[in-house]
């Protein structure tokens, strides 16, 4: 785990779409995360952590 990964996780806990944006940019996962976060903080957070854990740089 690098410092950038740690920063993405911290940003995802504060604002889930921000952590996803720094990992994948303006892709479909970013927009899905925006929608999930608007529906509730927890679904957006779970999705953000899943994206961060499953996508390689």
C-alpha cells in the first residue's frame, strides 16, 4: 500500500466520489458512486472501497 492509496482511502471515507475520481477518473464507476452516495452515504462508501481495492493502477 502506497501513500497515494492511503490518501484515496481517507478521501473515500470523507467524500466517497472523490476517492473514486482519483482512482478511475470520470468513468462509469465515478458516476455510479455519485448516484450511490446521493442515495445514502454507506452504499457510496462501500462502492468506493470496492473500486479502490479492485482496480489496478
